[in-house]
């Protein structure tokens, strides 16, 4: 039985969507990161980087959301061009890694410095806000010319994008104006949200309750780097 280690954050939700699209049976293993469950020895044996999502598939372990998307899509030979489709495969890998190395990290840091970091933070927020917008603008321009990230074919690249696009107004702090600036991102988001698998993924998430309070205990687990400041 495939095991899916997750919480309700953007990256695990990508995997929830793909699992629902594929109709795969799995055992759900919630990991409450604000309670520090990512540091439990049993979970560190799955992902030594102490992050969700992760999966185990028999004796195979895969962590990092984009690696999991690629692994499962290749295993099932769905939602990803095959290795014999070199041109299409190259585009898929390029955009998937763009989301992995650009959209995710810069969006995450935009969230952190906008909503969590203490003052002074103007320089850091300006940097990550700028880079988050720059990366999302690359995707907006691409989608202005394509129905999906890979043209006319829905794929794991769209699923990877969906995970973060759901929270874009929060990521950028731009509220409803977000979709005036990024209408093609919104078009793709709406198209994915309309899929039954996306609705099942959201319903799956709703079955589980994770800690929402960002109290002192949660901050210790979520931002362990701050401990160094306390001892400086």
C-alpha cells in the first residue's frame, strides 16, 4: 500500500490531486508540522529533510513534491510525456523544475517575509516579493499562449502549479487584484478546480485537522533558525 505523508500546505496538495486523478489507493499519514511531528524519528527515516510531502511505495521512498509527481506519473504512464517523446518531455521537465526551483521557493519566502518575519524586513520582503512576481509573470505570459502548461494536454505541471496558485492572493498580498494581474493563471486555476479530482483532493484535506495557531511552540518547529537569534 502506498503511504502518503502530508499536511494541508501547497506542496502536499499537489500530490493529493495527482493521487485522485490517478485513482490510486493509499494510506494517508498526516504530519502536523506546527506540532513538530516532522522531526519524529519515524518520519525522518522517510524524509531526512523533515518536510512533507513524502511517499513510500513498497520499499521505494520518494520525497519532494515535484519528484513525487514525476515518480507517480512515470509509474502510471499518465499526465507526463514518455521518454520517447523527447521534445514534449523536455518541456515538461523544464517547466516542472521551474516550479520546483522558482515558484515554490520564492512564493514560500514571500509568504514568510510578508506574514511571519519580524521587523526589520523591508529589504528581504522586497527581494522575495519581486522574485515571486517575476516568476509568476513568466507563467502568466506562457499561459497567455497555451491552454495548459504543456499546450493542450493537462499534466503534472499544471498540478504542480495548482498547488501554489490556489494561494496566490495570500502569497503576493494582493487580494482580489491578483487575478487582474494574472488572468491566465486564474483561468488555469479555475479549470483545474472544476475537475472532480481537484474537488476530491480538497475534500480529502478537509477530513483532517492540523494545528492553526502560530504560538511559541509552533514557531519553534516552523522557524528553528530563530533559536540562534535568542542566543546571540
